[in-house]
């Protein structure tokens, strides 16, 4: 059944609607969208309808009763309007009454798509059913356009842009209104994304640890970020100092002489300037900056750009200092690049030029350096090799240290050690000669000394009286002291030569302690010192190890205690702790020597372990000794895998404790294995 169209009164009304729509389109603001373009297309089609209708109206005869042709023309025009009304599927056309009920009279195809209602469901319903909020805020009787949220049949809401046009004959009150509505969800989403993108851009720009400046098409600065003001400007000015200036006039750019190159960005070109030197000017110190400029274009025209400015002064100064250090280094340094499996020399410092000659540049490093022995990596990313190098003066011995900073480049330091090798070889030869001499001289002295001691023992067995007995005893003590000294010197020579050997055999620890203490008893008693010792109950009767070296260690420690103690006590304590994992066949022997002597401070303690150094020279001269006792003790313990501990306080005394692994004869604990 055809619909009645009592609410549109001829072409004059269409012209009025058309003009009203045009004015509203012109008033619309915001980002252009396909929806607005659709409305503009509908407006144009309405215009075509209006023009055709007017032409037909003028050509019709002016009679009281319209001719059949005129009626047919008007009917045809209304049919075309129906086609337009139904053709726009993306835009909703709704005609509703203007009374309080606001009943919907027409519902276009676009409205059905937008609101999800069929025409039969919605015709006669109140217009408020389509609104998230009532239309009451927008009087239908007046022309209006605005935004509001509308509701679909499913209950989902969406943002919409609508335009209201009252429908009435000239001079009459409107009884209906035309609503043109389209969904602007995508438009709002796009606007939100643009806003969020802009907010992120501004947050990133403001927080970036680098100077960012933007400018317009004329190169006039319109923005500077916070980092620029705080760091590059050092807070000396306000943003207004920069805004409004041309980019080629910003502080430092004219002084660096790069203004014309900076302006190339206004021609649409990217500009990148690295390590630009800016001399000192005004209150600014000399500096180095990197400049990067990118143009911003729209429709093929430059509308502005971005200037990123980086202060690289600190890095540049480090580079200059490093270059100065490298150039003045006495060690030859090479910068080497790995190219197709070959190490090519790319740069040499002056010392390297003196060693290899300037012709070595861009040559393979293997032409000049031959590896004799590869050493293990000294540090992470570094390796050291003993090499033979071809220099301008001939072949030389060298140590090459390589630092690989990346997969393609490395730095090599080539240290000429030819003279050091010669000096080392000479020192080793001298040391061997000295050791041989000491061994020979010790042998030559010990042989007659042993004869002398033997003769003195024979004399002591004679029936001597008076001063003769005392003289023989003094001679025996002197000979024994001299023999012990010779043994120490010989042991030290053996240690220096690296030929110290351990003589492992079974021994009785209690006997060793007793034999060591006995010769020192007389001296201790003469000084009023109580020299005592204690043997732990858990110590096996027989132990396995180098008893002779243990005796020497204890001999030196006891001798020092007696020598540097004037009153009080000296106590020797020996213990043995079996190891559970060895089923008691092996254990740790621990011996300590405690005294109430003069003690030592940290510096004296360190000095006491240096060979031929004496902590108290006057006391040593009075009591004898050449200062190698503790150094020998340390070497003996190291050879046996033992440890030494010292607890000393100046003026109160010293406790020296050492531990060493030992076993019982059945479980034999060999040090050498």
C-alpha cells in the first residue's frame, strides 16, 4: 500500500531542505569522514531533484486543475525522492511527528541498518526509543544539529551526529521533522587515537633525554622540550627565548658555521651533522653537538620539521683524551679489522709505526706477527700470545695482547720483550750459578766443620777439668750454630732453584718436639723464661711425612720465640686430628708456638716473611741469625701443602700456628702425589 506523503509540500519545501542542509554542512567542524561525504552526496542529489521539479512546475499550464502530465511529473519526482530516501544505506533518514509522542513516520534503509529495527517494528514508536537520553533536550520544531549517544535494538549504544529539519508548508507550523543521523564511532575512535598518539608523542618528546625542537615551514621554532631547557640550556633561559627564532639562529649554530646546512631541511631534505665543534661563546663553554633534522610534509609541501640536538661533548673529550693517550703510549697499538678471514691493520699509533713502519697500514697483521705460543685468556674478551714480530729492525720477541671489542674489530698491543727475555735468561743463569756456588761453598765449609765438630766431641770425652770443659762446650755450640746456618743457606738456595724435595719417612712427633726444645732450654732458663711443650693424646706414636722439614720449621719458630722473648713463657702445643673420610689413616697435624715476647705490628709481620730482612736488627745482631727463618718456614709448608697462621700484638706476644697433612705409616700420605 503506497505511503502518504502529506509532510512534504512540493519542490519549494525540497529547496528549503536543500538550503538548510547546505548551511549545516558548512557549519560542521572536525575531521572529514566518509559519513559527511555521503551526506554531501545526498544533498547534491536532493538538489538535482529540486531543479527537475522546479523546471517541470514552470512548464506546466497555469490552470485551476492540474493536467494529467503535471500530476504524473510530480508523482515521478516523489518516486525519485523515495529512491534517494532508501538508497543511503550508511545514513539514517527518520521522519517523526513533532508532538509529545514523537511517533516515527518514516524509517529509511540506512536507519534500519544503523538501529537494527525493521520498518514494521519501529513505525509508530516514540523517537525516544532510539536515544540513550531523551530527545527532549533538542526541540524538534527548531532546526538543529548536534552529537548524542543513540541506542540500537540490541541495547548497544554509539555516538551519533544528527541534523533536524522541521517539515511544514510556508507559514504553517511544522507537524513533522526530518532527522539525518549517522554513526560517528569510527570517527571518534580515530580522533581518540590521534589524541592518544599526540599525547604519547608529547610525553615522549618531553621526557626524552635529548634536545627536541620543532619548527614551521619558515623555519621558525614553535616548541622546545623540557630536556633542552634543563640540560642543554642549563636552565639559564625560558622557552620563550627560543620560540619565534629561526632554527639557523639558535645558540651555537651560527658559531659552528652550519646555519646554511641546517636550512636545507626546509627544502625537504634530511640533514645529519655529526661531531660539530662549537667554540666557546658568551657564557657557553666549547662543546660538540650532533644535529639531525627531518622535514614534515603534507601534500608534497614542507609544513615544518623536527630538530634533534645531542650534546656529545663528554664523549668527544674522552675520545680526544684516549687518542692522546694512545698516540703517546710507548706500547705499539694496532686497530685491526676482520675482513674475509684476514686481520687487516686499519690504524697504528706512533709507537707501532716506529716498530712496523708506515707501510704496515692496510696490510694483514699476520705478515708481521707470528704466534709462537698461545696463552690462555687473561681477561674476558682478551687474549695474550708470545710472538715473533717482523720489525723495521729485524725479528724481535714480543707479547701480543688482543682485546676484541666487537666481532669485526679488535685492538692489539704488541710489547717488545726481547730485552726482557735476555735479562730473564741472564738472571736465571746468574741464579743457577749462585745456587751452584752456594751448594759448593756449603759443601766445602761443612766438610771441615763436621771434622771440627767430631774432634770437639772426642775432646769432650777426654778427662778434662776446669776451663777446658767450658771451652769445649762453647766451641761445640758455635760449630753447631754455624752448621745450622749453612743448612739454612743451602735450603734457601735449593728453594730458589726450584729443586726442593721432600724426604718422606715415618717419625715420632713427640721425639721431634723434645729434640727441638732441648738445646733452647739452657738459653730460656738463663733469661728466666719458662719453655714448655705439650703433646696431644690423640697423636699416633708414628706418623708418615717429612719429619726433617717439620723439625726445621719447629726449630726456627722456637728459636725466634726464645730470641724475642725477655720474660714470661713460651709454650709449644702439638695435636693431630684424624680425617673421617680417610678412616683415620690420615689427618691434620697442628703445632703452635706461643710466646709473651715483643710481638709485631702489621708492617713488621709482612717484613718478617721476606728473606734476609730482620724486624729488629739490634736484637738479631745480639742473638744471631740472618733473617731467612720465617721465609724458609713458609716455603717448607707450601711444599707440603700446609698453612701458616700468625696472631701477634706489639708488646704482648705472638702465636704462630701451622697445619700440615700427615698420615700413619700404614696409610702413607705422600705429599708429592
